[in-house]
C-alpha cells in the first residue's frame, strides 16, 4: 500500500464535504478489509479442524501425542522427527499432558492469534512517513497476506512453532522499551531457531549494543538451561547434528529452501558441496548484513529485519516451508523510480509466498532449477541484489508519475465505472507483465482441469448430455455440419494435415505474438487489448465450469473422426474427462476461436494497411474451420467464443473507458512515437524525453517533452510536491547516495540535452 498510494488534499468550496466523503469511503474500505481478514482466518480454522485427525497437526502429534517423541525416555532426536532445539523441546514438554482434542483447538486458535499479532506489529513498523490511510489499512492487509501465505498455512496445518520466533524478533525490535528487553526477546527467538542469532550483528552495528549483548546472553542462558535439563539431547543436537543438520525430511527435498538444499538438488555432495555452501553462505551473510545495517540507519528498520531474516533463510542448513515468513516481510521495500514500476517487487513477493512454485514457472526441464528454488531465489534477491530505494532518494515519496492519456468522450456519463483505471500510454513493467501472464495462464489450466462436472464418470455423463442438447439446437437451426465437414476433410490428406497442424500450433503462438507486438510498438493499445483478452478468458472459465460439454469427437454414435488424436475407444468409462494436459470437456465456449477472433479484431482495428487487416481476419476463419473439421468443437462453441470476446471488449470499455486515441500534433509540437515515446524526428542516438517502456511525467509543456522552467531545471507536473523529501527542489535531479551510478542520463526525466 505504501508503495503504490498517491495522496491528495481536498480544497475549494466543497473541501469539507469531500473530506467527509473520503472519510466515509476509508471507513467502509477498512471494515471490508477486516471482514476479509476474518473470513480468511475462519477458513484456515475450518481447513485445519475439518481435516481427519490423522492428517492434521501431524508435527505437533509427532512431538506431544501419546506416542510422541517428547514421551520417549531416550533422546528426542533418535527418530530425527523432532526438528526443534532442546530448549524448544523443554518448552513443549508440558503440553504432553493436554487432551488431544483440546490441544488441537487451542493450538490452532493460539497460532491464529500469533498471526494477528504479527500482522499488527508489522503494520505499525512500516518505514515512516506513511499516510493516515496506510496506517489504518495496513493491519488488515498484512493479516490477510499472512493468512494466505504458504508458511502460515503450512505452520497451521502441521502444528509448527515457526511463527513464534518471527513475532519475538518484531516485538523486540519495534514494541518493547529498553534495549535489554529487546535483546531478551530476540535471544528467546534464537533459542528456538538458532539462525536468529544473525540479528545480533544487526543490533551491534546499528548502535544497539546492549540489545545485542542481552540477546546473546539470553540465548546462552536458555541453551545452558536445556543442556542442564537434557544433556544427552543437547549433545546430540549441537554436536552430533551440528545445530539441527540432518533432522526432519531429506535435506535435498524441495521443502528445504536453503543454499544447502539447493546445492544438493543440483547434484553436488561431499566436501565440495560443504565447502561451496560455507563459502556462499559467508558471502550472503556479509553482503546481506551490510545492506541491512545500511537500511536500518536509513530509517527502514522493518526492511532491515526482513533482509536479515532472508539471510537466515539462505544460510541455514535446513529451512522448511513454515520458516520462510521473513521473505514476505521484504515486500515493504520500495523499488523503482517510476510509479508504474512500484508494484513489481511486492506483487512478485506475494505471488511467490502464496502460490505453489508450479504456478510461477512452466513445467519444463530447463527451468526446474529455478522453479524448485523459487523462494530461495526471492530470499537471495532481497538479501543481496534488489535495489531498494533509500528514504533520502527524491523518488522514495515522489516517483516519476505515470503518463495517462486524455479521457475519451463517451455516450454514457458513468463510463468508465472505475475512473482510477485511467488509460496509460506507456508500457507496463515487463517482468511484472510476464509474471502475471504466467500465473493467469496457470490458474486457467487449473480451472479448466477442474471443470469436469464432479467425478470422472459423472463428468462424462453430464458432458455427453450437454452434447446432445447442442446437437439438437444445431439441427433445429440447420447448423449441424460437423459430421459432413469432418469426413470431407478426412478424405483429403493434405487438407487434414493442414487443419491438424493449424489446430495444434497457432492457438498460443498468434495471441502471444500479437501481445508482444503491441507491447513493443503500441503500449497504450496493449493494455486495452490485454484487458479484453483477460476478461474473455475469465468468462470462458465460468462457461467451462458451469457447462461441461463433450466435443463431437467424444460423442458416442455420432461417427466423427478425431483427426488429431486418432480413433478413440469409447468403452473406457473415464476417457475424455482428463488427460495429462487438459480437460477434454472444456469445450463451451471455444477459446480456440475466441482467442483467434480477438487477434483478428485487434489487427483489424490497429493495423495501418488493408492487407494486414485481411491477413488478420484469415486467422479466425482458418481457426473455426480447423476446430470443426477436426471434430474438436461444435459450431455453437465458436458462437460462444465470439460471445465471450465481445463481452470482454464490452467490459473493458465499461470499466476503463474507450480505447485511448493517438495524440494529435498541434502547431509547434512533435507527436511522440507510439513505439518509443520519443518525439518524431529525434535522432536515435540522442537522449529522449520518454524512454521506451518508461512512464514519463504526465504533464508536458507545449515546448516539448523535456520543457525547462525559467531557472533551467526540468519542470515537474503541476500536481507534484514542490520539494523532495531530501529538501531539494523537486525539479532538481541530483543523485542521492542510494541512486545507482550506472544510471544513464536517459533514465532521468531531467538533465537531458536537446538532442
């Protein structure tokens, strides 16, 4: 929220009324966010407690259940099932006397209370200054993100204690008064999770030396207490297992998101792997702690804590999924000079921490090393390379604003309904766009696979019944040409091969090509076209879910030949419901035709040449011929595809307004090129006022994109602050210490030559 918000102040004769209206809206939004957080909490409780007893809270049951390791008279670590420290075992031992059912309920609600407390503390620890709106809304947003995160869900499901160390560290850094009390809490956290000791150097080098010493002494005292009470267990943990190495699951399992686990998954082992792990771990620790100290001194202590936690994630020999909460805290850092880039880092972190890795990257062997270590890579990026802005940077509070197109007049006064979704003329962040496209397509695949109408057998029966309905309607309308077209094409080998190839090859290639061309050449139109495609796909998923439909090739007795997959055996009761790639009964509406029609319409609307428009219309024509001739769709499936595309364009118009019109050149001005944003006629090697892909200031003077003020400095938009947070005039773009020295002059909106 702090990354993306833009403030404003009511004024004029209606200032008081506008302020009251804004307060009412803020109150409504706040209540809504707290309701969402409450619903998510109730859902987590329901998921845990509705799970069969043998499958829920399995780690807690392993520890304190009737046959748990804490009941055994021997060592806690004989079975390697207990992964906590001896002090953790000492703290948990009293729970062995609790009744199983009461312990399950109490543990679940206690863990939820810890999550709520963690969200509230993190929200109050946001780097200052923050607006009143952010301070009021941050807590429910933080709690909701925590409830959705995989570490919290995993901890609640398994009955783990990993939320406690994170909360103790945040309480010690932001809540308690006095350095000694702060150190005591951090020392307790380290006694439960030894890698938390990395916070001692952070405290020491930021001037909180009493807290560092107090934390170290508390850790030593707790460890000594556990050693006195359980000497054999303590020796086993600290000496034999070297602080927990080898406990729990396999170190090379995907659940271990540490450098050690990643190196093992890459095939390294033995002394080479150990040496490389120690070398890389030391480098990450030094670099990460230096960055954490720098951001703590800059006034971003929560970001410093998150970076230190990410270092702990990487250098620990084992970091299980429930121990990865530190990565989620790293989203508080602000990245990017442009307002359009601010959402990239927090969105990426949220997706990594809330979605399975298989949804982030495709199922391809070449990207397995990235997909299997995606959370570790996020932690390493936060700890070592992500260029978080310093609070002294003039871009920290006042990023370069997004360039919006002028509103296009409409027939209806209430269009667009969502006025804040203005028409942006510049292209969006490429990495964010690719990430959202990948996640959206993965969600599309999951819903498509799930839309079977219930069980496999039940799904087939419903789909075939709907197929009979469609066939009856087509016969009534005299549109039942599927059998004739299929057999006519099957008899002509070259035509059959052409349609089979077209059906299998162009479904994804053409839409992705159109999107890529729009992104590079027509960024304003890219957003319009992409939104329409997204809405159409979403509506199609609703159709798949509500109306599973057997295509002609899967209708027994119809006689349609499957030209792509060959003759099918209808005696198999589960055939057609699911395959390794897709749901065969997701046929209505046809997205093969829908996406091709979207491509054709976009090309017809935007292409400058008549022959380009004609080629664009050939694609949906060939596609509808292919889907019918191969037996994969009914004619009415194509009608459904056209309907969702029309609805997609209609929703885009209704919510965002009409497509932005190209800028019209006025006397004495140069019109920016739609591809690069540079004024026409400017040489390719000269610095430009609006670099390709960038979002320059929205307000430009009549003298050109980089008009100067009277004192020679580049002018900021009229609605921006007159001074930057560092005290310099907002028009001055002198570098702050946090700015990268590699930035070229074209990256800054000021200081450009006239070409």
